[in-house]
């Protein structure tokens, strides 16, 4: 019997002692694959390299608001679980966290068993939701269009440009879409658009999919013509 891979968790909290001496080692003991981050800048760099299953973030950050970050991540990465941490004894932060898009909010001082149980609970809900919403065995966009799903059920969050590009390609599955038609999806001024930007978007998307799913994106380049979605 094969063991399921450890859930990948990113911890965003600028309290170095709490992060490095408590959260990381304790959650590792609970069987999670954990990465510690101190700033939103660190998080953005981390997300370019890895796609964590869940993010645990403090409501107060040195370079931004945890609530605003939660809102943005919920839009951009709907498949990622969000658990917020608050040091306030009142329930105001907890309510605001949920309104901002968090799946749960845990108060400090943190009870590690409760945090671990919360992470597992959120993971079960996310996996159950994905299994229900996407029983397909092929590449497809999830219902909100912001997430590309592989045949294995792995989800990849899309940027605005990637979303527009993939939607156009998927809708023309099996047919070559010209570079001009694709650029029309990305800008209102096609004559002032550098075609190399289109190739860069495709290149980044291919790399993102390979990192997240370890399989190639079903997108073929037709020299001198454009691109073709082959899923």
C-alpha cells in the first residue's frame, strides 16, 4: 500500500521564533512538508517555484495586509487552502478572515494539534470539492476559468493573461489558433503588441504546468501559424 504524499504547507509569518522554532518543526512532526516565509515578497518568490496545497498566513505582515493577500490569493489560486493566524482575542479578525476568503482562522497562542487538524480538514474539503467538480479524465478549465486541471486532478492557478489564452485555445480544441487571434485576447491594440510576449506567456505556462504536474501541457506550436490545443 502506497502512502499519500505529504501535504505541502507554506507558513507566512514574520515572527521568526514562532515560525522557525514552533510552527515548522511541529507541523513537520505532524507529517506535513513545510516551508517558512517571512514576507509577502518571499511568498511570491516561493509560489513561482512551488505550488503548496495550503498557506498559513498571519493577519499582520511587515509588507502588507494578510486580509488583502488572502483576497488576492483566493481569486488567483482558488484551489489553494488558506488558514489565517490572529493574535487578537476578539472574534473580529476571525470574521474578517473568513470574509476575505480564508478557509479557517486559528487564534494565538496556537494549539498545534488544532492547527494540524484544521489543515487536514481543509485538505479533505478541497479534495472532495475537486473530485466532485471535475470528474473529467482530460485537461480542462474549472468552472470559474481561473484554474487549469490536469487529467490526474492536479490544479494550476492561472494569471489573467494565461486564463484568456487558455480559454481561447480550449474553445478551439483541435484547430490551430493564429497568433493574431491569440493576441486579440490579450490586448485591444494588437499593432502595438510585441509578439514575443505571447511566446513568453506560453513558455512560462508550460514551465508552470511541468513543475506542478510533471507532465507537458497539451499545447502544440505550429510554425508560422500559431498554437493548437491537443488535449
